[in-house]
């Protein structure tokens, strides 16, 4: 028996800037990954108060669909440090890494004009800015070795387990346990280990991980029906999110962990600690479409310190090796908030670090779905008065720059990708950062030497075509910035690495959001999605074109609160046996069924709101409705 549907069942559709102007740098290339020549440079360190935690050690592979993605409790993503290689594998059975490493950067300026900054890259040679565990909430923002050790782990949850747990306790409440659970029910053991509550005796927040308080007593007791909170009842209205709203768990399979920037001295960025607690989740869905090649990350960031930071930025950093490391290009799609990597030629060779993809290499991207909230000003800020008709050939508006602008809601505006910058291995002002000021300059759209990123060429050197009179917030946007947002309204032509004639190489990029003010106790969260696509022929950029289509599905999934459109639940079936015949009784009277009383209907956010000719589509036109059973 199957339920009839008109189409497939699961569809989705943060300086102390060095104001030194220089144009003497050269395009940096290496044929292998090595540390830059200033790797030993360490900025002077004022006294700081930090814990004595050891570096995080826990690491796990998230592999629920067609991706195998390595994550660490110390904040590093997709990087196998033991063998110095990338470990974000798509497809996972081919063992070719799509990206080398990733991580979170954040920083801002304290009232005494000190730069506070935390970042992570490869955690090589003991470099580290993050440690496991929550901080105290009494203003000291402290953590000790015991707490760091306790939280050096992942808490893994399954959406299906949470749903079945809910169904069981609903059956208990409704007196239908024997009927609905004839074989009994055993609660997953990990429910008891879920970090719903902190230790208030040592001044941790009481509420740490999101849970559904089934009995309403404010305490997480899974034996009373509480469970890790996946919003399968769709209680969240994505269009009306508030700053203080709790972020639920997402995905079919979810890794949850907590880390901080106060566990010890910052040896990666050389920055002064902020007192930031980060509650992170990595998640994936198993589907039969492009989402099966994606993973997603959400970070809830809480300022547990007492200082207000201004000119704060939060960033996603990516070491973007696509298969072989020496032949890559990068670019961004401003309207989608998408940063991506693609191959410099039609064949991706293997090297000493990684296996290449060979012919027709894919493209990999990171969509910066949402960043921190813009400072409150009691105004519903428009994004701009001139962008209402700024769309690309697929009809994509400037969604990537931010959300909540001009929607009639005051102070819900959130930054999207407001900077996209690349840099290289090797040496020079566009190489790996080694001091806190370098990290912060990159986050603001400046090179390490304090020179503003410029439009054209390599964004740095006039000899490559960089126009130092035109600032650029987005490197290599192609034609995706028709309103010239990134050049402050200065008309410019399309700009890409291919068009500029840059030689392909080993690239790293950064997507940054800000500036904003970070008050003590402020909550912010960042959500990003990793997307993949591979064309079967043509130039390497053909894979980028497919990547954009896949990213539109990822965006629709985000817009729908990460709720995948599922078909109608199967009915309950009772069988009456008669002579030479069977009578089937089909009922849908379980209130938890999405087809309760056979009234299933669901809008697919992947279906556009308009036809290709611009005619509007009603909600009914964009919906699936229950039609009947097929036996």
C-alpha cells in the first residue's frame, strides 16, 4: 500500500588595523601546504585570565547520507589532523575530500579598545583557541579542567527516536499503549545523557541543550516524556523568530556539543579571550535529492563575560581544497550568500595530500543562511531602497545579504554574508593570518597589512588589475551583485578568477557578518549549509551552475525551519477475514499523524511563488494534498 502523491514523497524543494598601504605583494602560490614565513610571530600578550584545560580530543564522523564529515569538539571542522588531510567526503564511498578544513571566527573591540578574538584553523602544532564545555554565567565566564573533560564529547540524537518517544507518552496519556505499542517501548539510553541542564551550583546556565518539556515542569526528565527537541510538531514560525527564541535540534541525525574560548590561552589567533560559550550542532538529512549531498551547522553564541564589544564580527572560515589542492578557484554568489570552490581546469589531479576527482570535478559551497542580529534601533530597516528588482537569471533576490529587512517587523534584521574574502598559503599580506590583528582585518574585508580589499585582479595588487580606488566587500562575485552592494554603488563589470586570469592554486576563504554590538548576555546564532554539485561535462564552472540550483533547495529548507516536506503518514490498518475475502479498514485518527482525519496538506517551499512568466502561484498551487490510497 502506498499513499498517492503528485510527485516524490520527500522534496524541498568580528582590530587593531595596521593602516599601512602597500602594493608590493605578489600572488602567493605553493605546491604543497606549508606554514607561512611569519608563522612564529606572536603579538604581545597582556595579562589574561583563562582556565588550564587541555585541548579537545573528541572527533566523530557525521555520516547519515551521502556525506562523511569529520567534526571536533574543539571547533575544527572537516580536518583529519592525525594524517593532515581533509575529511569532508562526497560521495562518501569514493573517499575523495571536498574540503580540507573549516571553523568559526569571532572578534570585536572592548571598551578599553582591546581586541578580543577567538578563531580556529587547523589546530596544528598545538594551536588552539577553543575548549569543550559551558562557561559560568556570573560574569567571570570561567571553566575548569573538570568541566572541559566532561564535555569533550558529542551528544548524538535521532529525530525518529524523539518522535517515537513522543508517540509512546501520548499513547500513555490516551490509554492506547497496548494497542499502539503491543511489543512495548524501550527509551533510547542516550536520552538520559542528553545535556539539557548545566550545573547551577557552579554557576552554569540551567538550560543548555534544547528539550521538549512534555510535562511542563521546567526540568528534563525523559522518563516523564521529555525528549531532545526536534520540532516535528512545527511549533516554530520561521518568519517571526525573535532574538531570545530557543533554537531546536535539526536534521534526521544530529551531533550536539558545547565549547568556549576561555579554557586556556589563545595560541591560534594570539587574541584576548571574549568569554564566549558556543552551543553547536551539525546535522544531516537522508533524502532522495540534492539534500542527500549536504550537511548543516548551527552555532548559538552567548557572551558570558561582562564587557560590551563593538565592531564585532562572526565568520565562517574554510580551507577549500577540492580534491587535489593545487588547482582550485573560489568565488561567491552575493545574492545567495554562497561562497564556493571549483576546479581551475577540467581534470582534478591527485597529489601527496589528497585524491583528485579526475574528470568533471564538482563544486563545493557554504551558504551563510543567517548571521548575528543587527543592532536594535526600533526601526524595520530596509535592506536598501534600490534592491527590490535586483535578481539574477533564476529570480534570486538579495537573500544572502541578510534576512528580516523591510518585512514589517522591528529589530528582527539579521546579517547574512557581508564579506567574502580569500587568502593563500605562503607569505605576504594575503596569506595565512598569524596574529589577532590579521584575523580581525580579514573579517572586516582588509588584508593583513591593513589595506582595504579592492575590486579587480587579486583584490590587492594594481599589477593584477586591482583598482585601489574601488573598495570591494566581495571577492570574485561574478555577475551576482547587479546593485553593486559590495562596491558601495560603484558600477563594475563581472569579476571572477577565471576572467582575471589568476592562476589556480590552494585557496582559503572567509564569509563574515557584522559589524554589530555584542552586549553581556547576548545570544546570537549562525547557521550555514554545505552544498555539493557535479556536472557531467563542460567547463568546471558548469558544476557551479548546478551548485546554485542545489543551494536554492538548501535555502528553501532553511526557510522552512529545516522541516522537509514528507508525504502523508500511512494509515492504521485493521483486517477482517471472511470467506474468500479480506476487508481492510483504513483509519487516520491519530492526532500525531500528519494525515489526521485524512486532511493532509503541505506547502513545498522548493516550489517558487511565481511561474517562469512571473504569474503568482497560490499556496494551494504550491502544496501537496492527500488524494487517496493505492493498494
